[in-house]
């Protein structure tokens, strides 16, 4: 891997030693690798709702974030809504962006490449006749997602491309979006 | 019956091991469930050729003697080559002698066959990596009127029904089979997962000439950066055709083969493909260019740059803007699915607890450290990048027979 030699150790703020350690530990105890991610939601009014994320399960035990995080979602005024928060599909884009960007930092760290700046813009197309039930041939969801990264790093353009490609390969949200997942919705 | 070492399998690995054991005066027997080169005789489609040129099939004491070193052997020629080697070597061979079980006994091993039981101090598993064709679980969801076959069962396009074909997997086998089926007039959709792209010819030389000359094929398992990953990589997306044409995804697209993402699910008669095609093609292009960069650097450092053609970079893989994510199998006229999704070894007869939860044998460069005296050969990147090539058998057999020899010496001195 061609990287520029610098005296300063590469630090993207990712503890890859801990991640490699986790790989080794989980190889011996695969049951500890089984996580459950959770979210709860309360309807507020109209299309406005609030999700709360606090606990999850992993490493064989219940775990908790340092604090509860809340995420409001609503729809914009052009949908005759109050626009109290971002649209759920935009939050999906934010999830993808954050997942890929975390991956970029981790892969760069593992490959000893110093990042100076990383930004991306995301755009997803959607024909809303799908969600409005106007045409059965039009899907509800995105017809595609375009992510464009701008990365400044001590590496060749090919090495930067390889980091972004590897990040997609190891991204949970990318996989969730690109591949089918069984969804079971029940009323308790 | 007693012997010092039992070698299971009489393909290139088992025969190379026999040569080295004889060289080291170690008493042994080679057990073969069928005929010499059994896997090459069965489980292979008609048009298959070796992916490595003739000159590269080198076994201990036996190289290429013909006048066509740069061509690729057919299966019949490959079998004849290995048979000729067996004749030259005349190893202590028992054919039609399937092994029923191998277990530890009295500080050594007991090898039970349908033709009697052998007691020995060491066992070499040379049964290869290509025993059982892997088929994903989702195959059960394919509508029953659509034929399914693995690359081990596939023979030729004419044996398929007329109509559309999905080939699942784009390593060497999947790409070759997609190429010939599509040329037969049966439209092919190729489901592409991770793949390793490589040009057949680079700078006027065969890619395997470069792999050999640069030392990449000799790269050792204890020197490679990520061994688990290196062992899991699929074969180069190559064919050994007389015209040396590429069968990369661009070549297949030019023929009219439709590329789709990895087959992710089949629901209600509809196949669903992953949206990851573009990234997997990008990864393969980047990886190919890194390989070609390595070759160019080596050529410059070793002064062969002027003796070969100038460098070039293959066109990046063309992927259409929105590859289809779903296909209604009946409506699309799909009549056959070919699973080119790899093979795994069969150790169902191995009663020594050395398998990991996925059924792979735990070993250190072919030395099964948890079971002293047990060795394995012929697996991907076993000791070297070339370990799964015919050309890899000799060096691996030399190293492992040396280890086996010192194991016997230590055991006999009570060490």
C-alpha cells in the first residue's frame, strides 16, 4: 500500500488495535458477537414522531449508551405536514452516510493513512407516486442512492478509492439498503 | 497392515508427496478412492482447460516436455499428464480404495478403508479442496420447474433446455460457463459477487508468467498480510482458451450477458439481486490495477521492461447505471440456474477433532498442529499463493515431507 511517510503516527481517532482484539476475542466466543439493536418510537401528532435509542444487547449482556438519544422525524410542508424534523427517508441517508464515513476512518487507520478531511453528499431519487399508491409498478423506496465523497488524505487517488470501496464492503447500513432483509411488524 | 505414512488421494498433491517421501526413504502407501487424478476425471465440464499454461505444470522430477509450452491443457490432457507422472513414479498406490475413517490410535493413526485397515505414524490428506459443490440455502426457494445444477454437474450448453440461464458466481468457472452458454443462444444473466479480475495476457506475457517471475506465486502464507482473506479469495476470472481471450465482465457484457448483483434472495418466484454490483466491480478493478502496478514495478527493477510490451490498464468494468435488482424467473423465461458458487473439502471420514465450526481443517501451513503427524495439502494458500495450483504441489510436498520426517525422528526417540 503506497502511503506517504511521515514522522507523526497516523491518528484518525480510531482504535484499530481494540477492533482487531475484538476480532480475535469474538472468534473464540461467537455468541458474544450476536447483537440486538433497539429503538422505540412515540407518535406526537400528524406525521411527527420521536424515536428514543438507549439500550442494546451485545457481548452477552444488556448494554446502554451513555445517555438516551432522541430523533424526531416529520415530513415537509410540501407534503402538507408541519416540517418539525427531517423526513424518515433522509434519516436513512444520514444513517448510510455515518456508517460509510465511520468505515472510511477505520479502514484508513488500519491502512495507516492519515485523513485530513472527509465529507460526502448523498442524494436519493424517489418517485412519490409509489407511496401515494398511484402506480403499482413504482416502488415506495429509493430508485437509487448516489454518494459522493471528498477526501483529503496522505494517499494516492487509487488508495483513497480503495478505502471507500472497502468501507462499503464492510458497512452494515450499506448492506441493509443494498440487500433484502426480512421485516416483521406486529401489533402487541 | 502397517506402514509409516498413508497419503490419501492420488492427484498432483498426493503423487508429489509420494515422490518426496520416497526421496526421504519413508515407507508409505497412497490410497485413492477411484483412479489417479480422480477429481479431474469427474465433476468437470467438457470444455474446461487448465487456467495455467503447460510449462507451469511442474511436478517433482517431471516438467513439460512438449513443444507447446504456452497452451492450456484440456481435461483429457491433464489426466494423461498426471497418469504419466504416476507411471514414471510408480508409487505404492492402491486405487479403488475409498477411505472410510481416519482416527488417532497408539500415538499414530488408523486408516480404515473398504480394502482393510492401515496403521501408521503419519497421514497426509491430499484429497483436495474441490470435493463438494457449495449451493446456497436460497436454492430451495427456486421454483421446481427450473433446472438447477452445480459446476460439478454441468457438462455443456447443449445439455441444457432452451431458454434463459442464470449463472450464479463470477469466478473462473462461472465466467467461463456464462461465456459458453450465452454463445449457445441461451441468454445468460450473471449474478456477480466478489471476484478477482485479471487479464490473461499482460505486456505480451501470460499473467501466470508474471505471477511466476515476480515471485507472487511463491509468496508464503506466513508473509501475506491477511491470510484468512487470502485463503478465501476466489480464483482469477480467467480461462485457458487457445485464443487467450479475456472472460472478464466487460468481455461478457460485450457478448450480451446481463450482469446483476449477488443473488441475495428468491421470493415468490422472483430473484432479488444485491445493489452492491458497482462496488464489487470497483474493488476488483482496483485490485487488478494494484497487481499490474506490482508487475510493472518488478519489471522496471529487474530490467525486463524493454523486453516486453509497454504497460496498459484494462478498461474499468462497465456497469449499467441501474442494474436490475429483481427478476421474475418465469416471466423472464429462466429455465436453468447454474451454481458456480465454489466448492468445499469433504472431511466426513476424518474422525480427528481438527475442524473449525465451518468444517475447515485447522492447520499451520499444512501442518495440523493439534494432531501431530497429520498433514493436509492442496488447499488455497496452504503454504504459498500457488498451493492450489498443480505447480504448487512440489514445494509444499517438499516442506511438509521434511516436517513429517522430523516428526518421525522425534517420535522414535520418544521426544
